[in-house]
């Protein structure tokens, strides 16, 4: 994409870019980017995984998990059990 800038504006533009410490091309890119982003609808921020899972409370501890496994498999059939 090519943009033509009138000569009288080009000098002012170069001065502004110099005060920002960037090239005129980079300054123009930043201006266009700001303008385009200001016209786009705001994006809804994403929830972190912690926020999504917060409703379930804290995770069980390793001891609680071991206890639950023992309870779940307490009456599970074993090889030494007869039918």
C-alpha cells in the first residue's frame, strides 16, 4: 500500500516523527494503528482458568484423593475373590 502525502504536510510529519524518535514511516504506522483500533469494538476480556473454576472451590488435597480412591475401590472385585 502506498500513501501520498502533500509536501507541506510531509515536513511537519517528519518533525513530529523526529520528536517521537521514530522514522516517519513508523510514526505513520502507529497513527494508523491507533485510529483503526479506536474504531473497532472493544474486545471482551478473557477469564483466566482460575476465574472459570473458582465456583468449584479449592481442589482436594493429595490425602483426600487417596482416601476417596480407597473408599471407591474398597469393594471392587479382586483376583483372589471368587464368584
